[in-house]
C-alpha cells in the first residue's frame, strides 16, 4: 500500500502532507467529450434551446466545480486557483462536443483533480440541460492530457492513447 500516496504505512487513508513541498506554478489540462443526437447538437449550436445558452451555463458550472473539488473528492487539498479556462468545440462529424479545461495555481500540489472535475461537471451540465430531448447522450474519454509544475515536472499524454 505504501506505493499509493493517500495511504500510510498501516494502509490507512490519509491526506498527503504537502507542507514541506515547494510552491510552484502548476498547470493541468484535461479533456472529455459528450456525444448526442444530431438534432440535439443543432439545438445547442443554434442557441434556441428552451433552457438557454447550454455551453455558457456548462462553462460556468465547470468553473464553479473546479473551485469545489476539495469538497467533492476525499483527501483532496483545497487550492486557490489562479485561472480556469473551459472551451467547447462542436464536432458535427460525430455529433459531439469536445471539452477542454486548463487550470492553474501557484501551490504545493497539482491541479489535475480540479481540471478533471471541471470537465466532468461541464459535460454533466450539458447532459442535464438537454436530457429532456436526448437521454442517450454519452460522456467519454475524460482524462488528463498535460500537467506542468512540481517535482514530477512536465507530463503529456502519449500520442495514440
């Protein structure tokens, strides 16, 4: 169990002590996708969805979620985020919306969980706002694609994964 940082020598869950770690500029970029019926995507893009600006509301939801990550994920450190940027790219060829999120901070621990949470909640918000017309939407491939900062340095998701 000692290979996992959130377990102590006795195998008990604990919050990792980051008190002695150096504060560095930390960045995490995550991605995800929601696939839907063509008509649902068209409604979102036309902006005539009866619930309003679906992507605008999803962006705000993702930003808010990134700031609440420590309240949602046990043992996750609360962080003061310096920047959160969420972008949506409609993909008509596969009736989906691709979402990316970049989160930044100057802290003693990384922001991967905040970026992952933001993407997931942004996509969940799209689902929630559109479920009345399309219950079969699917969220996929939510993952970290890049991180910078800290002792482990710069990491990028290998191509083809």
